């Protein structure tokens, strides 16, 4: 089923809310490769502006790959939120 434009906009707003919130958690967390995860997370908007939804999907994958050494409760919560955003993005 294809989304109409209004549903698409609401989905994207929720996705952006998740990505921005998790970006702050990534910046606060200090772990191996955190500088790379931070850089990719700080450039979500650029990836989207340049390459659209596919660029944003790729950027999320880069962030996820650089979160593997981040552990703890906040890390788990953040990673689950990023997964949620990625799954929502698949519906667009």
C-alpha cells in the first residue's frame, strides 16, 4: 500500500524526531568509533538533501555500523530507536 503525501510527511517528521534525539545521545556517549558515529549522525540532513531517502538510509547504516562498541542501557535504547527509524523509512 502506497502512502499519501500527508502520511508520508507525518512519517518523515517522526523519523527526523527520532534521528535528532538519538544524535544527541550519540554525541553524549563516548565510545570507540564515537567520532565516526557522531559525524555520520550530524550529516543526516546533508545525505537526505543530496540523495533523498536512499541517502538517508545509507547514512543511518553508517551510524549503526559505528555504534557496535557502544554498550549499556542508553546505548541499547538509542540503537533500538535508530532501528525503528530505519524500519519506518522502509515504508516510504
